[in-house]
C-alpha cells in the first residue's frame, strides 16, 4: 500500500502526446517565442511573458523535441490567457484545458480522498519568492484569475477530491522577469491523502 505524487506535463517525446512525469533531474524551461534556445538565445525580455514552454534534462537538452507542452501565458489582464501565442481567452472552469496545463497526479493504494492540494514556487528558501521574476498560476475550475505563487505563503490551493485511485489537479504557469539574467526557481506541490 502506497501513495505517490508526480508532476506531469502533456507533450510528445516521440511516442505521441501523453501525460509524462517530469523526472527528478528534469526541468520546466520557459523562454521567449521561437525555436528552443537554452540560455540567452531564448531569454524573455524584462516585463514580457513566456512565449515557449519546454521540458529539459539535467544537461539542458530538450526532451519535448517532437511536440512541446502548450505555452500558456498571461494575456490582456489577470482573467485572460493566450495559448501558444494565439488569441486571448477568458479563464473559466474549462479554460485552459487540462491538457494545456501541468498537473499534480496522485495515485493511491488503497483508494484515498484528497483533503488538500496546492502549488507554489520559491527561490532561496521556501518562504521566499524567486529573485528577479514573477511566477503566476491559474487552475481551471479553481480560480478565474492568475495569482502570484511566489513563496510558501502564496501557495495556490488546487482543491480537494473524493476517494479514488487517482487524482489529477491541473494548473498553468506563466513567467515574467523583472531584471536581466538567468532565473531559477523551485516548484513545490503537495497532496494530502486520507
């Protein structure tokens, strides 16, 4: 009997689009629009938002080279997003779609209820937001607007679930730098099984 939690992204690594776990040494990489370019070639301008989302390995090589995860970005205001640079769409119970998001995926044996679930991003310590950038999140069906999830006090709740063998909690992320240079942060997710 065991419970497990994984961060997953929906992309094609060569065998067709599917939910794929982001491994312990892998990273979500946000860049400017255009072909994959790690480092300064993919730098997002200060006050702009990500134009591309990729999954990369520990050596910073792209894993999603067949088809990337959807790039979800802040749009005209806190209640809208754009997907892959397209039209502005109102955030609601079904937008963005689950397959356009990342997700926390819990498996339970035996079946379990989820009494709490959430995500936040941190910098030097869990209480601290990442330095030099803002990370916003939205969860379809949970909130109708982007929220800053920088630091543990800004944890976004992804809700609860009735007893089941699996639990899927989607959420989208968008990033905007406030200064020049490389930025890193750690995404922390939690799910309480009972």
